[in-house]
C-alpha cells in the first residue's frame, strides 16, 4: 500500500461512541437485545437513522417499524449493527465518488441493496452467518471513498473514468483499481476495518471476497456469499438480467441453491 493511501486510512474519523458500544454488545455473547436497545435509544440521531434503514421497502416488511426494540427483534442484532455502522459513515465521511461515475446517493443505495439482498437470502439459509455477512455487505464498498480521493488528488480521474467506461463487470473494476493504484477497494476496506478494531472474520471476509478460494477455510463461505452479492449488485448493474446471469455460475461453483437466492433477488427487486 502506498503511503498516501495508508495516511488517508489513518486519518479517517473513528467510529462514534454509540457505534463502539454497539460493537461491544454485539461481540459479547452474554449481551441482550435490551442492552442494545438502551444504547441506541440514548442517541436520537442514530435511532432515527436505524429506523429509516429498517423501514426501507427493500427488506419487504409490510408494517412500519416504529421502535428500536421491534427493529432488533425483526432483523437481529447483527443487521442493526450494520445499520449503525452505515449511519456512522454517512455522518462522518466526506463522500465523493465522481471517479467511479456514481453519486453519493447511488453509493449509499448500492450499499443498502447489497445488505437487503444478503439479509433476504441468508436469513433463509444460514441466519447465524449474518453476524458477519450483514455488516460486511453494508460496508464492503467504503474503500472506494479513499480510492476516489486518491484518484482525484493525483489528477487521475479523467483517465480513470475513460477506462471505467470500458468496464462491464466487477472483475474489470478490480483490474482497473490495481492498474491505477496497485490496490483494490476490498484491500482498503479491510484495512479500514482493521483500524476500527472490527473482528478478524469481518476483515478477512472482505479481504478475500474477490478470490474466496484463497481464503482460509473458516472464512471461505463468508467470502463466497459476499462475492455473489457484489456480482449481483455493483456500480455497473443492480440486480438486472445481466448481473443475475453473472451470479448463476458462482452459485453452481459454490454449490448454493439457485431458487433460494433468486427468491431473495425477487423480493428486493419487487420493492425497488
């Protein structure tokens, strides 16, 4: 990693105190939903942001969620943790994704869609894995914020955008980031997670999500799930025919059921 990118990561704001407390609660197996509710409700802005996220139509709940306790009971502590992390990023980060030719709204919407797809999919097959996959799916694009700043500061944005116009698949973006910056979004995101003292499983799942088979065995299923979701939803395509067709070979390779995944896709797509 070049010094400039490393310094940008080091200069990122720390997580809010409320989010740090949420992290501690969610990593403590003796903590309760009530513990989490109390911490969140002490922060009115965080409460409002979490309820806003929970009421996104992408999750498919028919009735409005009006309390934090209800949100936790429906989504589980891990997904609420993801909402809190996302809220912290929106509050603390200066986001300019112009080199990636997306707006801040696009960026945040992609993150929510990725999380909604992961939630609707894994809540049906391996709910326990959402402890890692829910926050990871919410946060796996944040390295682009740092890379975008690096591209702009080095006056590479015009060239980067010209090359990006030729890209059509997430793999093309990995190659493009490496060619310009010698590092990928996923590597930067993993470093940000390390700085925030997030658990090793979260760091490793993101780090290996471009090449899940290179991951240690205990991380492989997490990395595979993330790769499927970001193939379905990315800056080029968001659960359209092209991106869904791109996921099917991955589902076959990883021996994941098509029907369960496509049902989750349909649920998110129907509520766009």
